[in-house]
């Protein structure tokens, strides 16, 4: 598919509108606040968002904040989860050299994160409403992670195709191959923390920080210490919107 900056800009606008709707919906799902846990996850998610590794062959990079975002989806109300995840992605989008991120990238990434968080939160918490007979509690987190994965990767593939050209399926496959193992790892860690929380309490989330730092160092060593790091799954030239 040939690239078309106007279509890319239109798609970014569509995602931005979906992000605004997600924030509005979050306001309707803001009962039962968890201030201590939310602030803890907020701080850790922002800190780990700055631990970014360039993914070879792709225009973006990956940070190690995902387990904390998933814990937020499972343990917080939707508005709290949105605040944590959107703050994390904003931190990811900030270049390490201190320069300002491109506005189109920031808008797209933040809006897409809001949509992904809302979608996965809705999938996880549907058990509290009209839960299908076949859906057990043990399937809720994997279902939520699968939703988060698809919402985060498919639109990125589409916008890169529109901005730079190529085939959506091929670009998505490349992204999925590089990031899927990390999603599985993050889901496993998040599930262990969620289970342990019932016996230890929310501070158990802090134990994940050194683990994710070790994961970051491992990825950094594997992909090369001199790789250029930018915002995760960012639109590289999605910002062709800015042209």
C-alpha cells in the first residue's frame, strides 16, 4: 500500500476522538477509589516508562511498564487506570535528550493507550456484570491482555502503513513477533502480583520494579546498547501528519 499522509492524519484524528471518548467513559466508572495503590502504580509506571529499548527493524521502541499498567487495569477503577497508563505513555513519549515530542505522536500514543486501557479494563471487569458461563476468573486477565495487545498493535500497524507505505499484515507481524513474548511475560508477572496481593496487600507491586529493571537491562544488552530509543510503538512518521 502506498503511503498517504492525509489518510494518516485522518486516522490519527479518529484515534484521538476514540481516546477522548475513553476518558469520558472513565469518568462514569470512577467509583471505589484506591489512592495509595494508584499513586504507587503511577510512580512506578512513569519510572519504568523511561526504561526504553529500541526494537530492531521497527520505527519505535518498547519500555518495561506493561506489568504495572495491567495491574492497574485489574485492581483500580477505570479512571485511575487511565490516569496511570496515560501518564506512563506521556513519559515514554518524552525524548531522553530533553527535546519536545512531536504533538502528533503524543496525541496518537496517549489516545491509543486510553482506548487500550478502557478496552482491556472492560474485558477484565465484565466478570462483575453479565459474565458468560464459559468465562472463568482465570481467563479474565489473559483476555484483557489479548485485548490490550491487539488495540496497541493493530492501529500502529495501520498508521505506519498510511504514513510510510507497506502492508498492514507484514508490519503487524513484525511488531507482534518482537513484542508478544514481552506481553506474555508481563501478563505472568501481573497475575502473580494480583494473586499475592490478596495475602500481602498492594505494596507487593513494589517487588516488580527490580524485576522489570533487570528485564530492561537484559533487553538492552540483547538489542544493543547503542540503539536509539524513542517512544514505544510510536508513530515514527505517523506524524507525516505533521507534514
